C-alpha cells in the first residue's frame, strides 16, 4: 500500500481514466532513484483498475532488457501475449479478448510466423549502416530481406493500433532513460501514428547527469503532463512507516528519517528489516556496506560497473577466480539479495543488478581508488581471456559489450585493432545487429574504426 501524495495520485488518476475514444495522453514522471515513481504508478493503477476486468495495462521496465535494447519491441508483445487479471506487483492487466495471443489467433498467424516477426523486428531496429565501416558485407541483400519483411516487422504496431480502437491502452515505460536514441525515435514515431485510445506513461530516472524531460518531441499527437517527484517529506516518510509497522516509537521514526531522508527504496529496506525484528539495529547503506565481507563487496562492485546488470555466471566465475575456491559465492549472493542490495533479472533470471544507486555511491565513496582500479583491471583481463576462449555468438557479443563498457575512449583508441578483431569475430557469427545497438560507447568505437 502507498501512503501520502494524495494530490499526485488524484492527478494521475485522470490520466488513467480516459476512454478509448479520447485523445492520446502522455504523462511523464521525473525523479531520482528512490523518489517512489514506480510505486506511485502501481498504487494509482490499483486504485483505478484492481476490479476492472476490461482494463488494459502494460508495464515494461527497460532495465529488464539488459543491454539488448532491440528487445524492447519484442517485450511489448510478450507482455501483452497472455491474458492476465490485474496484478499490482507486475502492474499488468491484459483482457483475454484484447491479448496479443487472441489477436494472433484471429489473424491466423502461427507461432512460426510470430518467431519470424520477432526476428525481423530485431533486424529492422538494429540495422545500422555505420557498421559497414567494420568489414565488407552484401548489405543490399540484407536491405532487400528487411524490406520484404516490413509487413511482419510492423506486427507490434498493427496490434496496438487494432486494440486502441476498441479499448484504452495504458502503456507504462519505466527507466525510459536507458532506451537508446534510435529505439526511442522509432517507438515515438510509431506511437504518434495512433490517433486515439492511448495513455502513455514515461518514468524517467534523473541523476546529476540525466536531466528531467518535459516532452517527447515526436509525440505531437499526445497531450503531455509532467510530474517531478522528489524524495518523501518527513511527514510522508513517517506515515508510510507507521502504516506498515504500527508499534515503532517516535525515536526510531526520527532515526529512520535521518538515515533515509525520504528515499523510498531505503525506507522499504529498513521496513523489511524491522518487520522481521522491530528491535533490529538501524544502519544506513554506507554503514552496511562497510560491514560486508569482501566477497559481497566484490559482487556489488562488479555489478555496479554495469548499469543494466552483469551476467550471473560471469560474476560467479570471476569472483571464484580471485578468492579462495572454498568460499561459496551463491551464499554471499543470496545474502545480498535477502538484504535488498541486488536482484536477479526477473525476465531471464541471469543478470545480477544493483537494486539501489546509493549503494553504488557508497561503493565509490568507501572504496579506495586504487582498489577500484585493481578490480577493473582484473575484470578486463578475465573478460578478454573469456572472450578469446568462448564460441557461442550471443555470449561473445555480451562479453564484448562488457569489455567495451569498462574501457574509456582513450583506452579504446589505444586498442582499436584488438577490439576490431573481436567485433569481426562476432560479425562473422552473424550477431552484428546486436553489436550495432549495444550502447553509445559502441557508436563511439565504430567512429574510431578505419
């Protein structure tokens, strides 16, 4: 249950109460990690739609795509595939007659066609002519194949266009800031063609480097509203805690406020700890980090280097390569998960992610710079050795990205030929579309190639 912010909740309710005949609406929520953006959306959806069997709510978290931003369109279809009654934790509600699976049956499309369509979507979105600089390839054949498959590749848009004429679509995109620019442009251009029946909610995490957004330039067919969230006030913080743990005294409430300063995620971590034992000692993130065993610090350190997560098996193998083999990595990881510091990617169950950016800040603030550099250098060596010994295309693409992500442009300039060889290996394994869409660092790298 969400407590406080009654004004914001009432404003947001109006966004979700439009009918299928009303004009499109766009609601942008900006805020720091821990400002309660996602929980606010879940609370409003529950209040408006928890008993509405005909509600269409589709929530997509971009971070679940890892670095494969081309999976975004595929996940839109996957999320709507199975009919689902309203579920708060997933922020999902898909009526049976408007589900993607029902749409496919009516269109008489087979699973094979669906699979083919997903492949074409990935190909179309990831196609990047700048990649031609790497190595010669019969690009005309690729372009022809893509053009021939345009009809199938627009499957996701045809589906949403069809459904929006019959029911209001509530589509929520979380962590929008992580979408690559080419994916944003295509998504916004496509959805701008829908004339009515869409309530689009964009959740945008801000940081010192990532600023608030007040509009999406290409979505001129939508009426925008912007909500900028800060951390909870002292009253909201205490109200939230009192409604979850009834017997806390004012001294402890004041301590929690001083520790969290209204950061919703940190409050939730403390609440979860106190529910089990109300007499638990209170720590802030930095205090807890200082008390962690080295193996857990290493897991957090490695995970924090990669914003969208680090493959679980790579973290396990790397940790085992630098610590005593008798230490059980799984137990240390489980302890971090139980404490709420990391979580495993819910979609694929294979990536370890930091659950709160203040943990990353505490790592950077409480780790000696030389120690951090040592971990980074060791990780580079491990990734390079693994890349040279691995033979699976998808794995290799992911590892190349990991290696590039921890190199700065200066280092890349010094190692262009080596990185180019790795890219060409992956290119020959037919995963070049993946590489071309990984991150801005890839594009910087491509510009350096002859």
